[in-house]
């Protein structure tokens, strides 16, 4: 058993000899072993139901498994599934390009809009003089806890050719489209309506060049009309969840910090920009990260609207992976699409982390150097006093 030396000093009449003291036994004496004992069940469960399936999926993406029998008996084909998707022209590559285009516009529109909307709602609900805060919090959060199938059914009836949305547009003399079946790009429609481009004679430089088998003219067409309806749905259903996150972060900001900025002469906008937003940086990073992951993995709305057919107006990589595996029997290609999607999410998360990092933080080697600043100086608004 491990021992320590008692060096508190000799007693009267005794020689100054260190005397070993036994350390207390029990669970406190074996904290490391006890910790591993408690986390072992979680490690085993994660290994069986998370790590092993991921390893199996990697193997499937490198094999030609058709879904029959054990995937371990499938033939190894290497990177053929990835080559068919990324380098070889064909239907598989075209479908991947179409799904990436649709999902890309979905991400760059949903994430900023839902983040700004959630922050705005949280700021409004954080006001001291607002009455009925509990009602508004419940009302804004209710779409987030409602069944996706129920919400999607309501939206389908609203956005059909003779639905409520088109009837409202008809009051203003606008003939609404068949929303969930319209593959036309919104940006292309706007530019064509402004006579900036001619859809009958598009620019040859954009038509003759492209990426992943799709011309730049199609890449720059913007989100499809069908995808715009799903964008509205996504913002409405997710804004309430992120609103609660921002609201919790706003309530953690000390009141004296806001009052100090007000006393120094800062306006509401200056206080929000220089005090509130920096305090919300960790929550903002969390909200954007969750938004990126959720929007790149969108599946249930696509499935409930018909799977992106015809012409793939709402086709996404997640649904394309599902369709390739379960509908077409190309399990290797479906697994390869899922790992391509995983790589895209990782890259975008890293980029977001780099963009949102705090550049005012001192380098690690300068933080504790004698004479170096230990905290960033507070920037006061113009005309303010310290």
C-alpha cells in the first residue's frame, strides 16, 4: 500500500526521524480505478452501438455489398464508390451534385436566418417590462416540440397549387407555383425577371464549365422554389429552440455590466454590439454549429415531400444516401455519400471555429510573461468616460 512521510517535525524527546503514515484505504484511495469502473458501461455501449457501426460503414463504403448476407463477405473494391461519385461522369455524380447544390443553399439561408430570428426573439423576451413572457416563450417554442409529420402535413396543404399561400398571393395578382414540385432556381428567376440574364441564351462561360458534372449555370441558379418552402419550414420550427439558448445566455449577463455601459453613455446598439454580443460568443458558436449539423443532415422533410422527385428540387445528400442504399441496393455508394457528407460537416465546422475565434486573446506563450497584459482592455464608446 502506498505510504507518505510525516515531515511535520519531531516530538519532544524523540529523534527527528520521518515516520511513515498509512494512506486511507477504500474508494478514496483508488479513485482512478473507481472512475474507470463507473465509465466502463458507457464505453462498452458506445463501442457496440457507435464505434463498431461506424467501422462497418467504412468497410461497406469500400465494398460492393448489395444488402444480402453479411457485409464482411462482400468484395473489396477500394475507392471505386467514391470515384463513381466524384470523378466519373454519370447519373450518380449528377445526383450528388444536385443534392449538394440544394443542401448548400438550404444551409446558407437557414442558418443565418434562424440564428438572427432566435437572437431577436430572445432579446425581446429578455426585456424587463414585457408582460406575458411565459405565454410568448411557449408559443415560440411550441413548433420545435411538435411532430415533424404533423407540421409537414399542414405545410403540404398550405403550399399545394390551390393552397392557402397561393390564394393569398392571388389577392395581389401573383400566380403562385406548385411549390414542392417546382425545380426552378429562385436566383435565376429573379435575374431573368430583371432581364439580367436570358434563360434561352445563357452565358457560354457558365454553361460549358462546371463542377461534379453540373454546369456553373446550374450551380448558381439558387435554391429551387420547392426548397424555399422547406427553408421557411425549417426556420419556423427551429427558431424556438435556439431562442431558449440565447435567452438563457442573456439572463446570465450581469445587470451591472449593462448599467455600466449605459452610465458611460453607450446607446442600446452600442451596448448590444460591444457588451451583449461578446458575452454571447460561446452560445452563438453553439447555435451555429448545431444549425450547420442539422441543416446538412436534413432528411425527414425531404422524405415526407416525396424524396426530391421529380427533377430533384429538394434532393439532399442525406436522402440520396438513403435512396442509394435502401431503394437501389447500392449500399457501398450510399455509405460513401454519408462519409462525403460527414467530411463536409467537419470542414465547415472547422472553418466556422476559425472565423469565430477570439482574436484578442493573447498567445499562450505571452499570457503569463511578466509585464504582459492579463486581460483585454475595455473599449468605451466615443464620448464616454471611464
